[in-house]
C-alpha cells in the first residue's frame, strides 16, 4: 500500500516536471513546479528525512517558487512570451544526454541491490541540530555570512540613489 | 525615540478602539434595528409642520378619506394628475337627510364609490387642497404590505403583479343600498325620458308640417343653383 | 492516532481481515474526511458567530430571520452557494482558475493534521509538527497568486501580489516568534510543547501571582512574543486590519473577485480554516493547548472562587454605574463554582486536560481576532511593510536573544 502512494508521488513529480520542461506557457511551467517540489518532499519522507522534506517545502515553495512567480509576473506581456522552440545542435545535445544517462546507469546497474527490511522511522531533527552546531559549525556560519552578504547586496542594489 | 513613541501611540489607540467595541458588545441590547414586521417605529403625529405651516402634514405616505364628511363634489378626482381617484355619486332621495359634514355643509349626494389606487398615486398632495370639507388628506401610515406569502391559489408572479390590495375603496355604503338607489333613479330617469320623448315627438310633428310648406317654396330656387354650378364646373374641368 | 485507530479496526470482530497497511490507509482516509468535516462545520458556525459578533459590536442584531436567532442563516447561505452557477470568465485561464481554490483549501486542511486536539486525538503526532504547519501554510501563497493571475483581472492580480508580498514578509517575524518558543521547549513536536507548559507557577517566575505555566506567562519576552505572534498571524491569514489582498473598498474582493458559487465557497472555507488553524496554533504554542489551567483540584476550586468574586464585583459595578443587572457572567461562574464544590467529579473533570480546554482557548482567541476585525481600520500598503520589517522583525530578534538570555539566567541551559 505504501508502494501505491510512492508511485502516486512519483507520477506527480515526473508529470509536473515534464510540464515544466515541455510547456510553452511560462506560467504553467512555474506553477507545475509546485507539484515537483511537493513530490520531491514526499520522496524525502519516504527516505525518513522528515526535516529535509519540510525544509524543502519552506524553502522551495514558500521562497523560491514565489520569487519565480514574482519575477515572471513583473515581466511585461507574460501571456505573449514565446519560448524559442527551435532546437539547434540536436545531435550534440542528444549525445550529451545519452552520455549522462549512461554515466548514471553504470553505477545503478553495477550495484548489487539488497532488499532489506524497511528502517523504522526515527526523528532526525535532534541529530541535525546537534551536528549543525558541533561538527559543521564552520560551514553553517560560512553559509549564514554568505546569505547576509547576499541580503546586504540586494538591499544596496534596490536602494534609490539620492 | 520617535520610533518607540509611534509604537506606544499605536498600541494605546488600538486599545481605546477595542475598549469601545467591547463596551458595545457587552452592553444590553439597545438596538437601533427593529425587526420590521414584528416591531415598527411609532408613526409620528399627523401635523408635524412648524411655524406658519404648523398644520401642514409633511408626511405623505397614504391617502385617506373621511367618507362621512365627503360631499361627493369630485374636485379631488379632477385635481388628480394621474387619475388615481375615481368617484361615483348618486342623488339622494327627495327630502332625505344625508347628514352634515364637520364644516356644517349638508350632504346632498350619496358617494357610492370613492376609490384610490395607491399604486398609481404619486403623492403630490394636489387632491387635498381643493377639498372644501378637508376630508381627503395624506396619512403618515407607510405600511402597504400584506402577508399573503402562503397563498397557493396564484403563482408567485401573479401574486407580485396583483395590486388589488393597493386599491382602497373608502365608500361605506352597502351594495344593496346602491342597487336600490340606482334602480329608483333609473326608474325616475325612465319616466322622465318617456315624458321627454313624448314631448319631443309632438314637437317633431309640428316642425315637420312647417318644413313641408317651406320646402315647396325653396325647390325652384334650388334647381336654378344646381344648373349654374354644373356649368361652372364643366368650364373649369375643360381648362384643366 | 492512525496506529491506534488501525489496531482498533482490526480488533473489531465484524471487520474484514485486511493487511495492516490497508487498514492504516483506511484510517488515514477516515481521519482526513473527519478533518474536512470539522473544517466545513467549523466554517459554517464561525461565519454565524462572526456575523453576530460584528452585529453586537455595531449595535445591530445580525441575522435573525432564518431559524431561531438566525442560527440557520449560514446553512441557508451555504446551500445557496452550492446551487449557484459556476462562472468562469471567458478570458480567464480556465485550468489555473479551477485549480487555484483547491490548492488553497488543501493546504489549509493538510495543516490541521499536526494539530493536537487532545492528548490522544492528534491526526499525525510528528516530531516536526510546528515546522510542518509553518511550511504548509506557505503553500497558500501559490494558490492565491494562481487564482489571482488566472482571473485575468487587474484587481485580482493586485490582490494576489499584495497577498504574496504580505505573507512572505510576515512569515519571518512569525517564524522568529515561534522560534523563541521552540528554544524554550526544546522540541518541535506539538504535544511536547504542550506538555512542557504543564503545571502552574508565578507570573514570570517571580511576580507572586499564581498563573498556569503557559509560555505566554513564562517570561516577559514570550509575553511580548504572544502579542507579536497574534499580529503576525492575523496578517498571514489576510484578516482585517491586514486584509489588503481582499480589501473590498479598493480591490472589490482581491484575488477572489471573479469567483462565484462553489469555488468562492472554497475560498471562504479555507479562510476560516486558516483562521481556526492560527487560533489552534496560538493556543498550543502560547497557552498550553489541551492542558487545564488548574493544576490541582484545590487550585481549581480556589480559582473559581476568585472568579466568582470578580463576577460579583463586575455585577455590582454595572449595577451602580449603569443601573442594570448583568447576570450571565455571574450565573455561569456561580453555577460552575457550586458544581465544583458540590460534585468532586466536576472538579476532577475541569482539572483534566482535554478537548474542552483547547476548545475554550481557541474560541477565546477566535473572539479576539474577530474583535480585532470589527474594531481596526485597514492598514496602508507601506504601513503594512513598515510594521513587518521595521517593528515586528527587530522586536522578534530582540525577543529571541532575550529568551536565550532568560534561559541562561534561570539555568535552563548551561554552557
């Protein structure tokens, strides 16, 4: 039964991702990103990573998706925007795609997968918190300084010159 | 410091507003709203004008007729610009006492119908002024509604179109009385008419005799004129 | 709750023998349907309550004609909305126009999964409950922008943009105030946050006024945080005085201008669902959730006596001031006091945690938010942003640091 739900979310993710990739309408592409993000969050939950799943929704849906929507809506003539569909250098593109596919497939097929017992669910948040503030404190601080820099930079750019 | 002062002012003013609304919330129900068909505002006195116009009734909501004072002069009917008043009167019997109005005028006519269609009335108040007895006037009663929502014999649309309840008939006289009076008057009229006919017939006979004598004398003259006109016409016709 | 429900199903004799997973799925569906029914009935009741509260605050009567005291008015309105024609404007984007309301409604319902209604009734007692609710409520923005854009109407688009900007801005101070509580509780689990607020203590631990040990009375910083959370949450659910996205006088109805009938009803449903969600969240995080405010039976009896004295004083005050009898508060508290002193069972019942207490807290918070709505005028857009970024944000950061300092001073954390 859990498999059924898994495949449902798999379908949601793949379908909405393909809309993002193939839709000629920019707005549909952006809004179907919602399905992709939620599907990916569900994947995280199937991997027992509840904190990461919820963070995925907060950051990607609450932050990045809204930012994308804003960006597109503040553009002039959203409805008339034509995405250039003329594909050029088809051979080269196909080669790259197949190369990447093979590169992914080699380890997947080469690995001997075992059908183990599903892991019992256990909360991850305490471990994440402890690790963030002990082993990875440097990375955490560097990331926060980076974000602070981005914030100040954005504020400087947006400021009106007097 | 201005920043903190702003926050303080914001919070204190919000608290003032909230206190006010809570006060209204817990106060006993001194509502302005009335549950209309169940409760109504008291209707003010008829004359609420002031000064020179103290007797002037400014509230014009419904026409009313004191039918006991009506002398059936039909002045209001003639004054009405939209013709919403219709009055029928009958003569009273000879020597019959029909009463006296409040102004002391003795009533001569029996008002058999005094109908006002309030759906056509435009509340112009023009009918009230010509009335010699001041018996037609505007009332302050504004309620024309009726509660016949439960009526099943007509469809809803018919019920909405039906304005029969807006037609007010003020005449109090009973239908039998009207019939009796009408019959009596018709009888009288018939007798009178017969007499008249008789008189007329005699007159006609006399006139006819006179006519024949005159006609003989005129005949020769007429022939002459006819010939002249025909001749005149033919010459004109030829030219054209 | 899902586990215990599935086990209960399997223990029934007439229940067909199924796999545990299937029974769990069935339980999940049942719980979801139950939540939806709760939200629908709740919206109908709250609309009636809101109309009555607004009427009383404006010296009116409110709905009176349908049913006794107009109690069936919202039922009639809901029926009317269900029967109304579903209009989709010709130039609207019909797919997004249809999907938008559902995204908003689903995000509102799904957030209820983590709400603890009582110690045993929690749809999903997850370890990251609070974070989950905060994250799910951010999906609403996408639905609002979707329906606003799909309407192909400048007012709708304005409303959607305002709403998105507003929700995104106010998520930050709200998140920071909640973070202060999470730091105190040391957990994101809703039930653990509630359990941490059990018992009673003095106000701020040192002012000798015995109060329940709720986080809003725990220290001065959290006391401020409580009000800040209420302000931020009001803005996040787009209620007056922060109802710029749907301001009637400027934007007709904002992002729901073009909607009618059942789709408009979905908007209304999700609005009231979010409203209730915020009240529940406040009750859980700051007011001890399903915990009873009285720790012991003695405390309950004494507190009721104190309340009775207060009610008597109120009645006397009203009698002298306005020369009328205000009987209801006195009657309710008096009856409860007598019941608590005469029947030990009643006293035990009011000291036990459960659905009753969270319902009382949620109802009073809902009344507070309605009170806000019918008192305050709407903010201007620049004022809205000012309040969020220049007032709430600095105070929230200050509060966070203050809470940490308080915890260090009282010895709750050691370095």
